[in-house]
């Protein structure tokens, strides 16, 4: 039955037309439907099911067609609205589909403008990504082996409709609540000439199927065992600027850092202190698309982990990545004091709360990458919780991502905290359930688990803030290299009057300045319990940042339980007195653990890798050593190689896997390893190629065996059956 409402006045009809509502008339419409031939010639979306139909739209180019009449959406002559017209497919608006989240899209035309909504209920042309231009998309089987689609405005929660009797689109028609003579199912017709949504490029060409492999064969490729993708949320989320993704796109994720660091970086106090030694360092904060200052290899307060940069590194041959959820309560709290202006809407400084939030962000990143590449499980970035799962992901040509935790107050067991075995058991189970598989017992200050690697200066101030006392040290043994300490309150001591005043309030520590210092504190009974329980749960123990005695006790437990799951992931174990490998590092390697030094320029990293290889080659284990960046973890990245001006890495280059890499382009900025070094994570790809060209085959092969070496270490850990509780104290 056809429902018609005949208007009683021309005024009502004019009102309906002008507002985009139905235009009802007793006379035929001024436009006509497409012919049956034209309707049948346009092929819609074919998929196995409705979910796949929605997911397959990602990064696609389409014209939107009336399922009933075959007309197409076109921007109006005034460029303020869209409507349906009778016109050839080639002259219709062609829309790029950019996922914002699962089931939702931004839809942009060739002018880069957005299919959008205007309050209260109009379809309009928008200029930016926001809720008004975001659409929840649903696929509907049309019965012909194809899918039509509904578009619901995210802001107004209403489906867009098309009135058969006019060209107009609308959401709500109060005069026709049953929506007679209208449709809300539309066909999408694939096209090839859209303007892509603004995005960072990988600048990699070739068939990525070359990255797939056989799950039963050794993995070829490298691991970065120490990254901090989620560190933009640590220290209250007010220190590191830049996010690995944003629902609203790159323009938001990599926006001007003045929102975090103030005009000209005036609030970037800790970043400036770490990077330049002074709290004052004026710089241009602009981000996308120009990036005049950041990302930069020596800028510690800007993230280098935008997801397209990570993708470029993955395409070069990175098979595994460990990303450590990180927090430092001392620095977080200090920033609230020295930089209170920036502390509005800050995250909690509580370590466990921060870890929970960062784990959530990693899973959100995984989901976002999935929808960009076709749906759940299809993105290149996949979190794994077992070596078996990692091998499956890698064989499928994807990146396996392992979660770790690096914090001084892990489990909220700082020296000032109330912490017991029940605390450890509960928190360890929670972290395991979150997917965490590796943990640092200590980091930058002592805690109730053990003593940390001692450092003078600013880190000793942090120790005092965290524990209420400065590091209690002793002379290192004859085989252990330590740090020299200066007496007096760190950073301001040395003035007799100041030292006297500080001494009156017990803030003037006295150190023997002629010896190398190690931590007096070793592993505690609570630490013994944690290490044994980590082994029981097949979790991996990170030994970087542990004090010499703490490390020795952990290795006593590990050796007694014949456990391989011990790691030095970025070269922060004690060195031997001569700068070589410490006896505890050698013990780690000989028990089947995994060792990787901190990354540096190609020539320097080759020397570091060679030292580790000398020891691994004395063991029965695979000689694999990774690339540890520690990016966005308060660690600078290598700059250009010293002789790159006369012997540069030449672009484009072809990777071992046959993919062609050109200089990386982000907006208007072009990055070149020879000029910029590792300024963001995408440049790890170029660094790998530089190692391939400049280093020995022994070093390059060790890097390309590192993912397999890590997996074998993890598998040995999973296979350990020793259930003894070992207490070496």
C-alpha cells in the first residue's frame, strides 16, 4: 500500500523541501530513476557475511547508490549538502572509507570533505573528523548475493534516509513517522579514484605475502625486546606527547604538542632536562603535517610509535616486539609539583592503575589496526600470550607483540608501601590475566622485592623520594663495574653552607668518592617468593636494572630450577670491571636466557652484538641478538652514522624479503636515516638495512635469528617442569 500525504498549502511543501524532509506532491517528481540496465550494471559489495561486508569497506573507494532507483549521491552545487541525482557513475561523488573503530567510518569525498551531519537532523558537508562525521555502518543482505548498507550518524543516533519523491536525504520526518516512500539501505559501488584519508605512509612497495611462513620452520627476522608503545599514558599522561593512533585520525594522534608541553615547549620541563640538561629549551611544537622539530632522535618527550611507523618496522622483518607497560611514581609525582599547570585531567600516578590503563591502550591499538586492515585478527599488530600463538601469528605474516612491565613499584610494592605475599600473588595473577608475560623485579629505585642498579645524581634523588633515603651502597666486588658517587645532596651538593644545612636534616649523604659503588640491598624474602612464582607461571624475568646482589640471587634460583626465562633486554645489567660481560650475564646466557644490548649507531651496535655472540657461541643455544630501542622510555635514539655523509644508506633499497623501501614520508616531512637517525620507530627499518650493508654477516645473521632465539627461550620456559621452591638467602 502506498502512503501519500497531500499538502494543503504551497507553504508547507516549500518548508519540507527546504529542511530536507519529505517533499510530497500529487505531481510526478522532477527527476527520474535510473534505467534497469543502469541498476544492474553496477556491482555492489559481495561478502561471506554481514560483519565481513562492513569490515571489507576499510580503505575502500565507493559511490553510494540508491538501492531502489539507482541514483547516486552527489555534492550539491553550493557544496554544503549531499543529495541523490540521476547522473553517470563516473560523475557521482566517490567516497573514501576510513575506519574510526569497529563498525564505524569516516566517509570523505575527493575534496577531502566529510559526509556529515548538522544538528538537529540534516545531512551536510563537514570539514573535520568528529562525531558529526562518524557513521556506524550496518550491512544488510539484499537477497541477490550482495550487501546493502545502513548509515547511522554517531552523533544523532539516527539512520540517514532517502526520499523517493525528491533528491533529499534526511534523518527524521515528523510528518511521515512511518517513513513511507523512502529507503535507508544503500548500495556501495567500488571505485578507484578516491582521495585517501590523511595518513602517514609506510613508503614500502611489494607483495607483503613474502612475510608469511611455515609454522614448522624457524622464524626469520628480528625482535625488539624493549619498547614502550603505551608510555604516552605514563607520568600522568602529561609527559610524552603523541599517540600510536586516534579514532579521529593522524591529525589528532600527532597534533601540535603545545597541548601537552605548552607554547614553544615551555612546560616540557623534565623532557628538556633529560634532553638538553636545562629545563628551558624553546622549540617549535607543531606536529602533523609539518613536524618541524619532532619526532626527533634525542627528543625524549615525544612518542615515536605512531602505528604506521611501527608497520614500516614490521615490514622490514620485525617478527616479535616486547612492549613494556611503564611507570615511575617518583617522576610522575615530581611532575605534579614542578609542572602543576599541565596537570589538569591527568592520569593516576598509582603504578598498578597506570599499568591497567596502558594494557587497555595496547589492546585498543590492536583493535584499531585490525579494523584498518579488514577486521578482527587481520591487522599486522597482534598481542600474543604464548610462544605457540606467536608462531601462528608470525607464520601468518603478522607481528607478534608481547606485554611486559617495567616499573619500580610493580605490584605497588615500593619501599613505602604495605606489601606482602598476598599482594604479590594477587597482582601477579592480575598481570598474567592481562596478558603480561615478562616483569622487571626492580627499576630505578629500591623496592620491597630487592635492590636496584644504583645511579648517582637525579636517580639518587628519585631513590630518596621513593624510599625516604638515598642509596645505601658498598664497594663493588673485584669483577663488577659500578658507578662513582659524589657526596652531598645530588645536583645541589658541594657548597659548604648548603651541605651543612642539608646535613642537619639528614639530606647530605656521604660517599667514598674513590670507589665504584654497588647496592648494599639484595633480593628480599618477598622477592624470592615473586621470582619462584614467576617461574611457576612460566613468566620471564627481566634482570636489567637489578642490583648486583639482587641479580646474583635471582640467577641462583633460576639455575637451581633449570629455568631459561631470564632476559637482559636492553643492556642494563652490571658490566664486568673491564667493560665486558659480567659473570651474571654469562650465567644468564648459559642457562638459555636471552640477551640484547641497547641499540646504537650501526658501527657501535655491531661491536656490542659481537661481545654477546662470543658468549652465546659457547652455549648450545641459537645465536640470536635483537635490536633494543627503549624508544619513548627516557632513552635517546641513535643519530646518523658518523660517516653517513660519505657512505650513506641509499634510497630506495630492497629488504632481504624483496620489499622496496623509500624514504619515509609523514605529511610534509621526509625522513632520511643519513640525516635524522632513528627519529621515529619507522626508521628502525632503515637501521636494519644499514646493519645489513655495513656490518659483518655474523652480526646481521644474529639479528635475523633473534626472533627465533627468543621464541626458543620462551618455549624452554614453558616446558620447564621443576616445581621446587628455592630460597638462596
